[in-house]
């Protein structure tokens, strides 16, 4: 049973297209995230949602729009894709247990997006 | 702003060696620290989570220590095996937020 699952695993698309990546977690966690891993393998947070509410929004172009229909799902929609959007996008989740403590983060297996 | 540094960037060792990976962070006000493993083309697998009140955690051949006051953590791998070859990432939350800040990783190669 996959804890954090992302679809699709691979996505190849042309510049200018609009695409979505879906994420679901079955851990009952309250908080979900999107991270981007660039060509240099550096991981950076993009967004965070807690119980469907946006709590972290890094400096990300507004072509990227996260949507959380419920606390188990966090989707990422990208408009007008550009070559520089090519990266691996990771979904993650965590559960805070009070006073900032959590049980750590669980990551999905990633979506490799290639814009041509 | 939290910054995480991992040294070395790459490490190649013969099978059977014990080794230490280092992680340092600039803001010691952390709630926890997590070590991950990433295999090529794959996702992140959580290895060990150390809460701020703990000094170390162990899982099998892995032992992670945390010294909050000096802003350092080490991941000790005993009796390394070729299957340990991967990139090891250290991550801490930034400030009081849920935002996880990663180091750039240590790429480990264990040669048979």
C-alpha cells in the first residue's frame, strides 16, 4: 500500500501546454507539500497545504497552482509550460503532533516532467 | 534563514568500510532532523528521524546523531554494502514552520 502516490510518474509535453500532477496520501496526515528537484538535484519547497488551506507559498510563478480538494489530495496544475519547468516534482506529507513536533515527512516517488 | 550543508559531496569506499556523512545547519532552533536516501531516478526514502530532544537514532547498520547546539548531525553507516550506494540527504524544518530545508546531499558509492 503506497503511502504517498503521485501520477503520472513521467510526463513529457510541449512548451505552452497545461498539465496537472496528482498526489494522494493514505497516511491520514494533515499537511501536504510540493517540492521541486532541479537538474542539480537540489530540493526546494514550492507549496504546503494544511487541511486544505495554503500555508506555504514560496516564490513560484503563478503559472503553478496547487489545489487541495481534501486533506488527502494535493494536485499541482501548471499553465503555459516552459523549458525551465523541466524537473522532478515530489509530493510529501507530514503530521504535526503538537509544538512543532512531527513524525517526519513521507515523500512520493516523484514525477519527472520534461518540457520540449 | 536556515541553510543546510552536507560534506562530503561525494564519497567512494570499498565494501565493508564504516563511514560517516556530515550535515550542518545554521539555525539550531529545529524541531527535528531527518535523513533520507535517494536512489537514481527514484523518490526519497526516510531513513531516520531525530527529534530535537534526542541525541541519536539507530536503525540496523545506520546511526544518526544530533548536536543541536553546534548545528551538526552525522549519519554513521557500519559495514557498508554495494546496496548502500545512493545519495543521502539531510533535512531540517526552517524556523517554526513545516518547510523542510534540504542539503545538497552526499553521493555514496560502495565498491564491491
